[in-house]
C-alpha cells in the first residue's frame, strides 16, 4: 500500500514500549497514517483494570498527554501508527478492499502476562480506506462498544476489550449532529478472515500472513512442517475452526446476537470483535435480528453457527495453495476439516447448556436441552431470566419460572429434568448454586443500554456508570441492581433496532 501523510509532529509519552511486528512483517497490508486533530478532548471513561494489565499508568492516561494519545491527536513516542487493509464478504457479497475506514493501529504492547496485544483507535478520522465516510465516531456507539465488550469479558467470552472513550469536542453529522468520540480498543490482534481474503489476491502474501498468525496465536503449531505428515496450515485452519466453534457456542449460551457477522468481523484469534448492531435477547426468538439492514435475517440468532461456518469456508479458500500439491487434493482436505465444524459447535453448545441446567457435560440426553429451548421459544421466555428461574425452582420457589412459562407447559419437562438430576445424584441446593455460577443475573439489556447511552450523549454518565458496574459483575446479586435483571417491556422489544456504526 502507498504511504500516507507524515507521522504527527506531536507525540505523547503516556504510553511507551510500542512494537510493530505486523506492520514490519506485512507492510503491504498497512498504510502509515495519523489521527485527525481533536478540538477539545475530554476523557469519558478509562478502564483502569485493563490499563494495569497492559502495564500502563492510569494517572498518566488521565493527564493531558494521555488524553491526547487516546483521542488520536498525538502518537505514542516512538510509535508509527498505521491503518490496516483487508477485504471481506459483507452480507454474503464480496468487497475487494475494505480496511480501517475510521481506525488507527497505534501498535502492539506486551501485557503483564506476556501476551502481545494490538492497541487501536476507533473513530480517529478518515483514512485511505474510508470510502467516502468521514472516519469519525460518536459518543453513544463508542460507549456502547466499551460497555458490551467489557460485559462479554466479565462473562468469560473471548473478546476485544476497551481501554477508554474520549469525547473529541467535534460534532459529527449522523441523522443529526452528535458529539464525537474515539474508542481505544485492545485486541489479541486485528487479523481477520478478511485479512486473508485480501492477501489471497497476492498469493505471495498468504504464507507469510499465515506464519505470522500462527506465531502470534497458535505458536504450538510453528514447529510443524509445511508439507509434513501434519500440514502446518491445515492444523492452523483446524485451530481457528475450533476457537470459532467455541466462540459462537458462547454467544448462543448467553443469548448474544452479533448482528454483522461479515468475514471482516471474524477474527483469527477467536475473539468477538465489532459491537455495532449487536444485542442480547430478552424474549427468546430464534429468528431475532437487530441490525436495521439485515432484511433477510442472514445474521439472526439461530443462524449464527451456520454463518460462522460459511465465513470459515472463505478462510479455507485462501489457504488452499498451502495445504495440497493440487487444487483437488487441497479442496478435499479443507472440505473434510470444515465438515467437523458442526460437531465441534454442538459439543461446545450442549456441554454449556448442560451446565446451565445443572447437569454434567456428558449427561447423554440432548433432547432435554432441545425441548427446553423449544418451550422457551414457544412462550417467548426471557433467555437470561429463565435459567435463573430454574435454579430458584430447585430451591423450592416456582414463581419466576411460572411467570416465564405457564406451569402446565413446563410440568412434563420439569419431571424429566428432576428425574435426570436424581439419576445423576445431583443435590438440589448444590446444583442450584452451580447453575448460578454460569447463568448471569445481569446482561446489557437493550432498553437499559439505550437509556444509559441517551443520557451519556446528553452529558449525564451516571446511568451508564451504574449499568457498567452491574454488567461487569454479572453473577453478583445486589439489591440495588435488581432492576438490571428485569426484561424489557414488550413495547420496547417490538421496535428496537441497532445500526451499523452503533
């Protein structure tokens, strides 16, 4: 890629020690760039726990130089920020060049645990990949990504994380003028299926990109020979397949709808990335869609594992030159590997569902799970609340479950469930406690997120901070958080949507 403008003359010492292995080793996939000027930067939220993990000084980040860095107005001392390039299939249609249209990769840090991570700004201004967009972001969507990504982390789901949100003092035109903001995102990397799709247009890049991804995310595979009895690149594909099967199962277990599962939003690391048109289910509907532009339901809740498999097929296509001496042999090998995805996903999902209803991973009655999900769908039961209600049922309180699904409909299933628990020798009180450890009380419910973001956009962060506190302690019952466990009114669910960019 051609070089961009000179690096910013202003630098900030607030974060030091940046490295740039991706830009150095795969420079054709990057463009040197800088963030836009920021009229009046103001720190809205800072993740001090994450800052500590990264070895950063929170006080320095709160100071003027730190805020300048987090806004994109200044570059870290010694760093050379870049915008990264990638392709992608968006809603099934191939876009040959996407890239960071409003993001800037500051570089890489090695955290306190020895893990290399990317630090990226989102909303820092236009880049060569902006495709006519302004490259900016606004307060509500950036606070949304901060909140939901940190909630996902608290739930134990692999995810990018959020270090900070800074208001820029720039009004940004959307449907109306809104206050601008920049999010600082931390990721295991920003390698995507779309990165490989772009590299496949220049076949000389596919192998070095694969080797880089293996070194960074799957180092145990680095010693495999490219053409040995276990092909390094086939093993790499299988490792990505496994992580993504586990990830989408995690989403399904907590009722999370990603909303925009394009190949450029499917990571090689197995992390959740991009919290635009995402949402958590309230009333359970397998066909739930939250993206305003997903008219055909491609990314509906129940379709997510199939879409992930489709996206991984696109990754497989890019690796074909590395896994077989002929095209036919490579296709056969990769098709066989891809065919294991459904079994991998089902194993993760059923094991997780068994834990959610107090059973062992190998309880051997998957129809018990299937029938519960069917009941919940038929009665539009609250996804999160129903599992907590089952634990209450074991403690002798049937009220919450009866409120979710009429008792006459649950009785046959409950008899089978209790019979299975008895057969497995599961103590009711201990089982209920184990269920409470895997079934959250608090998720970022759409009506509460909407309310908090509207208030924050208007300058009041108090509702946002209270919601953040609850969803980052999802299993901890507190009386003052009781309302955060309540489902949305039906009138809200009937009209709620999210949008790309939100």
